[in-house]
């Protein structure tokens, strides 16, 4: 009897303490640089994928490109017993909406949904962009291969679908090619509105935009570092929430930032050779990307991107000037690096889609006490919960304690004033939800 008890305890311990899962290593091994290279070549060879370009030709323009992307998703789906729901999601954008829309255009996204087994209406999204541009954003006829910006992100998204479609996940995964990015983030806006209308419970979007350049314009060469951009707090927060932050913290703990920390942690756990670099801002200085419309709609979203950009190879007419080869062409892309960043996406999609949802509400207390107490909502599918904390100046959740299947806990000997805290739900195989920053207080 005693032995059985001991063995049970040991097994539980193993399960709960499992820091890694073989499935994730298998996913890492399955991502192919060669397939990503072929797909970038195919996309670049459509000549231009400008949002306003030709849609009738089967060899040139954005119409041909999106039909090819759809056919790839359809092929992948055929090979997994129709595990993907593939469709176009489109919106008309009228001439003059901004200066870059010089004629009426249907902005068409290509969506592939891998439906979750347990939480079918809960979604984690990976996106790349279909469209490209040259120096003049309204020039929709010149050659615009957009090999890095953003055939790399698009090819990575297709490759992630190939690899992950071999698995089943509890939550749904969406792979999407968005259009209209260069004209004003129209595709993301359209899909975010569609998601709201359908009542999708979106965990977040991993927006991949330029994941294939390792040689910076400043000469730095680095094939290990990449950036994760995340805004500090949602733009949709209320005045009341803003005011509460002054007293309880949370200035750097919005939902997108927690998603960024999750990606940082998963990468460090499974791909320790990589250097994920969290950048504490929405996007690059004064510049934009397709996660923003999702943030605008109140969803978590981050941008995954190379660390070192080369400005002579983005948004440029193809030309040689003063010995410099301008243009976003195929030969400049590093496919092995694009593979690494695709892998970062794949393991995070798999981890999030394998984990239970986050607790909806987390309360914290401990004012003038030598301990911190927590209460949270039960999460369907969680086997336990983990409390995380960190120094107020630390970017990452450095300390944690697994507390089992309870919905309240007191951390003794820790003073609430000196740390930031969060709670995550833990699932069957040790997969954890994204950390939730407390949204209520109690005494
Ligand atoms: Zn761009």
C-alpha cells in the first residue's frame, strides 16, 4: 500500500515537473529550410504581389499568388484527412481610403484553420503577408519579388501548417496569409473584424514579417538573434484600468507582453541556441505591421522578426546604384535562418494549442503583510496552476511555484510590494497557459 502510494506520488511528480515534451523536439526536427526556400522562390517568381496588382494572370500578380497559397493549404489538408478549413476572407477597400489605394481593390486573405479537439473556438494564429511593394507604394506593376518582405513570413506560415497538421491540438491553430499590409494593414484589419463578428476567442497572433535576413545594413551578421515586438498594454484599456495601474502595477504586463514572454521562454527551453530579443514596443520606431490591427481590436499580438534589417533590400526598386544591389530579391534571403524563426513559431503554436486556457480572473492580496495571497477561477482542463513572480525590473518571469489543483494560495515570506506576480494554468502533459497578470485585488 505504502509503495503504491509512493509510486503514484513519483509518477505525479514526473508528470508535473516535466519541463519538456518530446513532441516539441519532433516538431523542431520536422521544419525544412529546403521547403521554405522553394516556397520563397515560388512567391518571388510571381513578379509582383502588390495588393493592387493583376488578379487574372496565373503567373503574375497577387491573384496568382493567393491562389497558389490556397492550393498549398488545400494540399496540406488533403494529406491530413481534411484537417484544415481553407477559405478566402476578403473585404472591399475603396479608392482613396488612403493615398496608397489608387483604385478599388478586394483585399483577400487566405485562411487555414486546424480545428482544436477540446477548445474549437479558441485560436492561436500565425500570420505572414502575401503582398509586396517597391520604392513607390502605389507602383503595382514593377517587379517586386518581396522575397524577405514578406515571402519569408508567408513561406514560414505554410511550412508551419505542413509540420503541425500532422498533430492534433486541444485549441485551434490558424495559419493565414494577409494582404494589403503595405497599403495600410488592411488584411489584418479585415480578419480582426471578421474574428470579432464570429466571436473567436483569440489567444494571440504571431505576426511574422521579415524572418530571413541575417546581414544588417550596418554589417552585423547574426543568425541566432531575432526580435519579438510587443506593446506594453492594450490600446483598448479603460480609464479605470489605466488608473488602477498607478497603484497595482501592470505598465509592462499587458496581454501582448505576456505572449512575448511566453515565446521567449518556450524558445529558451527548446532552442537554447537562439537569442530571442524582446523589444518593449509595438513595432519598430514609427513603423507598423499586421499584429497592430489585432491589438487595436483588443487581441494579444506580437511581431516576430529578424534582428538586423537591411534597408537597401526592402521596399526598393531593383537596381544597382553606387555598387549597391537594391531590391528584396531571392538571393539575399537566408533560408536556414527563416527555418529557425519558423520553428520558433511552430513550437509556440503547438505549446499554446496543447495548453489549457488562462484563468479568466486572478485576484491578488497582501497589503501590509509578509505574504502574498492569490485567488483565481478554475480552468476547465487544467491539472494545476503555477504562480510566477519576478523583480519589478526584470523582463522575464524568473521565479515560479507549482501549487497543484487549487484555486487559492498564499506565498509566505514574500512581500507583495517588491515583485510582480502572475498565474498560469497547467495542463495534462505539463503544457502551460500564458501567464495572467492579476486583474483584481482582495484583502
Ligand atoms: Zn514591408
